[in-house]
C-alpha cells in the first residue's frame, strides 16, 4: 500500500467530516488489496463511463416489447401501478408511497405515456417521458383543492381509484381491454362495473416479472460497471481494517466505505443536480458488522461493535448505478482463527464453487439448492443453516426477485438471469457467521461471478 493511501486511511478514523474529504482523495489512489483482485473471470464488458443510466430509448423498446406480447390478447391499453414496474418500463425514478400513481400506455399509439399522479411529482414526470399528466393535489385529495392554482378548497375526500376510472373513461377506454399489474379487489371491480361498464381488466404481473427477470445486454453491462466499483470498495474496506485493526469498529468501517464509495462513483458520474441524472445511485453500509452479530442472518441490534482479534468482520454493501447492480458481501476472519471458524468458512467457500459450476441454463433452481444444502449437511453444518443459497437479483427498487435458488423453486434457469450467491452459515452461540454474497450472471454456457473480489484465505484471513 502506498504511503499516501496509508496516511489517508489512517486519517479517516478522525471523524465523519474528514472521512468524506479523505475518501474523495483516496478514490484515485490504488491500495494493496486491489492487487489481489481476480483478473481472469470471463465477465461481460462493463458499460463505459458516461453511460450512467439506461437511456429513454431503452424504455421505449421495453414497452414496445410488452405491447407485442399482448397483441394476441386484444389488449387496448396497459395500466401500471407498482413502482417496480413503473420504473422498469418508464425509466422515471420515483416512489409512490401513499400517493398512488399510474401510467398508461395505449397499444395503438407509439411511444406515448399518460400519467395519473400526485402533484408533488408533476415536475419529475413532466420532464421525463410524459405525453400528458393528470394530477390530483396530494393524498388525501380534497375535491377542487389545488392551492398551487390558487384554489384553496377543503372539499370532500376524493376516491383516487374512482378518479382514475373517470380519466380512463375520458380516454375512451370504456368497454375496452386493459392489461394491468394491479390485483383488483372486489370493491374495485364493482367500481369498474359502475364507471367503466363492460371493460375487462387482465392481470399481466407474470409477463412483467418475466421481462424483469431476463436481463438485457444493456442492463448486464451497466450492472457489470457497478460491480467494478464494488471491487474497489471492498479493496478499500479490507485496507481500512488492516490499517486500523482493533482501533476501529463496524460502524466506522461502514461509514468509511460508504463515503469512499460515493466519492468513487461521483468522480465518474454526470451530475448537475437536476432530475433524471445520477438516478438509481446507491452505496449502502448499514449491515457492516463485527463479532457476535455476524452469527445472526437477520440481526436487529445496532452495529457498534469493536473489531477484535479472533472474531469475524462482515462487510456488507449494496451498490447501484442507474438502478443496476446488487449486493456483494465479504467475511473476514481475524487471526487467531478457531477450528470452527475455519471449517465454516471453508464449507461456504466450497458451496460457492458448487453454485458457480452448477448454475447454468436448463438446470432447476431447486437442483442448485439441493447440492448446496447436501454439501453443508454432509460436512456437519446442519445446525448452522438458516436460509436458501440465493435469490434472483432485482434491479431498480426490487432487490430480491424470483426465481429463488431454493428447495421449493423448480424454475428452469435461463440465460440472462442473475442470482445472489449467499450459502451462508451462522453459529450464534460462538458468534460466528459466514455469508459472502456476489452476483452470479447466467451465460449461454454456464455462469460467471460479476465481482473480482476473491473467495480466498489470502483475501479473507487477516492479521491485525
């Protein structure tokens, strides 16, 4: 590690203010751990700098693809309500919360999008892809109340679903076929019968999900770019632990890697403070933990544990660029390493290799889970198994996504799927947990890990 980098990493323990400043400088100075990154994984080519999000044209094509799949169903329009689908198909990054939002794509119109939204998001929507945007003021909406238009009226509370149906009627959709991702309740079906008689709503959740599951080349390239930053962030975290040793704790490690990671990304991203640039950006650090808390798969305690010799450190972080990315975790065993720690780490490392070798087009998700769990049990780890070995990687706001590498999921694996890699083992009595994660991309002939961070003792076993 260079003298400059060691000085900076040491100074990052002085406080959060200096942490951010030092992280900005550190983002251009390579450290010793980066030299250990794996160089020979056959990963896809990452998106270049400047390609910070999927372009509007990508969303046009996805909506056209969805329309093509619905032509035989005689569908007249597509109505999306869930944030996951609205972001995936429109590219407008925003969340609804209690302020319900819908977007409508008529099939007989090319590249048009009609929004029905709260006024709070009108500028975000209008400045992206919006042929028209009808908005209510806020939730709960009082009839006639639009203070932004000078109309301060405390009218009756408007039923927003009824409000939507009236607008759909105005669009000429009464008696038509509307494809939607909404799970309509009995009361909503009655409202439809009243406001839009003879209108048929068909559910297309499964079609939308399948499109999200199979990643396009553009999504894969942008995800691979995100994982290039992961490599540097984990190298930084490893350097930080080596430099600070027992003079730091898991909270400080997390804050340092987050400051470093954000500065690393923003050095390369276009940012002007306006909407639709630098969207879907994430570097998390909330789950970095040390000591006994690593022995729980879903701990609920605050993480402010000191790094100690003989105890593990669990570095968890998620990263996304333009909504593309995922999770990458690594576990560190601080010498002296007990026999129990060493065995648990070794079995996890072996099951990771099983997942890489066995995850390929045509295999069943349950087959992968079976082989991982069988290896764990055959090696006496049954008391430490708490969860499936992996889940589908959802982009944007989705996180976990079907299908799952689980004993009960018999979905055939297809090229373009992505899975987390977390065959974790946990011993809460001894305070030991090992659950590294990566992103496994299914390729034509097999699968490939998207980070270059090793699963090796050279990387993971540290002397401080």
